[in-house]
């Protein structure tokens, strides 16, 4: 029986891939493709009561800090470069105002925004990450279920750095984004792109499928379809070039290849070279404005 698409409710779907949770549990999940809107989605989806166990790992870098070892140190070095790029990308042409970072983790991006004079709010489901963030920044920090406490049209900028893929209810999330963003405000979405070179190369071993933590898997077509009837209009597209290297490194590890860092670096470089020609970067950044 075909699974109903969680975005457009179409039954015109089929299984695209079987993917293991190679990061943690070794459980196998299905990735279904919707022929109507182009979205890929994970099945079965863990319930809200179950999903927490899939994040319980010391290697979940986005929720940890002060890690030891070469790879975590390299991750932190690249992250500092990435943060500057993210800030410039997010704020280009904007007057300083209020920013909401959904899925703020331990507060890295909000710390950068605060240092540059922005008023900051963060939403984060992980209590561990939230505790760390509270020690580092002055932002208002909320749990996802507290989003309704935020006032309508109160943010000049909303960012979701690799977060929308984790969201179970896309329709509700987009409704909230429209509600919270000021007219003329900006939304940035960073998302893995399953049409990138590294995704095509690694297939079921592509680390950015990250099942079951990633419920949704996007490409340019599916993003356009998800937002086409909203008040949020895409004004630009950019990329996070370092992500191709990290994702390729993790994908090499999942295949138990020798020298995963070297192999991943080469594959990440090939992915970025290919993307310069076809525009299909490993991590796409979609920039929207509220009309």
C-alpha cells in the first residue's frame, strides 16, 4: 500500500530507497518519493515520545561542545568559518533587528548574531543543548511547543539551519513561519539536497539522509512546491560548501572505508566542482521574503 505524502496528501508515492540508521541504531527505514510534489519522506516516523533516543550519542556534534579528538577539533574550526559565512548570508542588506533561530542547538549562530547587535530568540527541543545555550547567550530560549507564545509578525529574520528536515508537521511549521515573520522579513532554510553529486554517489549510505532523525528530504523542486502557495516567496538560493566534505566523510565512515577523511575530502571536492556546473550543492540555502 502506498504511503500518503505528508505534504500534499497524494497517494502517488513509491519506495525510493531502504536506508539504515548507520549513525546509531542500525534500524532500517524506507524513504518514499512523492510523484506529485517531489518530496522524499521517511517511513516509519518515530513518535514524539520515541524520537529522543535517536539523538542520544556523544557524536551528535550539533548538541555537544568541548569535544576531544582531531575530527571534533576540525569540525569546530570549520564551524567558525561557516558561522561567518552564515551571518553574512543571513543579514546582507538587512537592518539590525530581531532574529529567531529555530533549532538553535547550543546557540552558536545566535551568539554570532548577538555579538553583531541583533536581538535574539531561539527554539530548541534538546534540553541538554538548551542548557548549554543559556550559559553562552542572552537570547530568549523556548521549546518547540512554546512557539505560540511568540507574537505575530515580530521577527525581521528567521533562520533554520538544517532543521526543516527534522520537522514532522510541515504544514503547521510553514503556517508558523508566515505568522512570525514581518512583512518584508527574511527566512533562510539550509537543507541537504538529495540531487547533489554526493547524494547520487553514496545512495543509501549518504549521511545526510540521517534516518529517522530526518523526516523529510528536499530538492529545489520539492521546496518550490512546498512554498508555492504561501506568503513566502523565494528570492535567492545559496550554498554551504563545507557541508559536502563533512557529509562525504561521514558517508565514507558508514561504508567502513579506510582513510575516510581523505576519501571524503576528495568526494566532497568533486561534489562542489559538479555543483558549480549544475547548481546542485550538497547543502542548499533557500532565501525567502514575506510579501
